[in-house]
C-alpha cells in the first residue's frame, strides 16, 4: 500500500457495483408480468379492455412527455414507468368506464402525483392507486358499474345494462353465488385486471423469479387478510380471491418508490395494508379497502423506515 499511487485509490458512496439492471429493464419485467392478466381481461371483457388499455397507456405516456417538456426536464418516457402506470390504472377501472374519465385519471397520476413531485422515484404515493382513489371519490357511480364476463357477446353489449354485483358486495348481503374455481379463473365481475387470480399469481411468480419484488410484502399482506377474516368468522379464501387484494398485494403495494426498503419495514408495511383492508371491508361503508389501505401505508412509509432502520455499522442499536 505504501508504494501505491494515490490516483489508484478512490472513495465513493455505495453502491460500488452495478447489477446491470435499469429502471427500463425493471419496468419491462413488470409489463411482462402483467401480460397473463391482460390476456384474461381481454377474453372476459373483450374490446372494452383493449380500448381502455390503449387509452390509459397512451394518455400516461403523452402526459409524461408533455409535462417533462413543459418543465424543461430530460425525457423519461423511455423508462416505461408511464406505460406501467397506464396498465395498472386500467387494471383498476371498470371495463365500461367512459374513456374520458380514464384520461382524467391518467393525467392526475402522471402530472399531479408523479411529475409535480419530481418524477420517478420522488412520488410519495403510488400514482395508479392515487388516481383510482381520485376517480372513486369524484365519480363513485361510474366507478361502481361492474360487467359480467363475456358481456360483449350479448346483444345489449353496447350498453351498461349487463352488470353484476362483485363477490365482496355479495358477501355484505350474506349470499355468495360464485364458486372457488370461478374466483380463481376470473369468472366474476370486477375491475379489468383484478378478477383472474391465476393470471395474477403467474405474473407475481415471474416477478419473484426475476427478483423484481421480494415475497415479504405480498405474503404479509395476504396472510394478514386471511388471518383477520378467519378471526372474524368469515371465509379467508373468499376474501383473498375477491376484490383487488391479489392485484394490490403483488403489483401495487410492492412499488419500489412507495414501500419500505428494509425487510422489517416491508413486513410491517404488508401487515398494515392487510389490517386496513380488512378494517374497511368489515366495518366500513365501502365493500373494498385495498386502494385506501395501500395509499395510507404509502404515506406512512417514511415513518416505517425510520422505525425499522438498522443501526449503522459500528454503532449499537438504540
């Protein structure tokens, strides 16, 4: 070391090695993981799904491009994050929602929630979740019109008359007429991308194999929902396979920017999502609480990370 030139030594903050993964690569993996649910949504809800996905993805990409240009900032549409937001928002909307409402949600997600806080990595809540809550509050009637699978084959497919109560709404009345198999393969009413549990599990498995996500948040989220529903004397399988809990646990709650980084924080975050979801389902006026649960836990993420952060190397834990 004594003969080593100072120019050969360098000091820099971590990380010291680059894994080769970029934001674009990660977002592409997420888009690939969403393909099974997309295909099943097209099968069940037909051309409405294709239209909704096209409108949402196109609106999100265009909104990001125009917003970055207006703010005189480098373009980020090439990282595919806007496309992912568009797909996820479309997944959280009813099949027959008016396209203009979807555009409004996309603009809110990209401009207000994402770009006004600095762009990708700076938003404190998930843009797609925030946009869905915004639309739920602003247009509750339009956001609660559910279509039965294959409604587009009906002679009245051009109207919203073919509608169905979701399994969660049926549970509130005490009579659920949907089988476990129907719930598993998606033969029920609901948002575009939340109905087929099988497709969502396939996508989640791909993300786990690619190490895009870790299992702590989905397992703690889903496990908490199951335990609380069991303690409340209700059917855990119905709660797990109904509503948007699978979509939320796998694709929404695991957003890099808005969830904790360390393992203890992820566990606490996942449990919190499950507790809030079931509290709303059991005692709230609304049958579903996944979006509100994730949104609230997004806001609490900085505090969770502060609470669960490990002690720096060489220092004793508090």
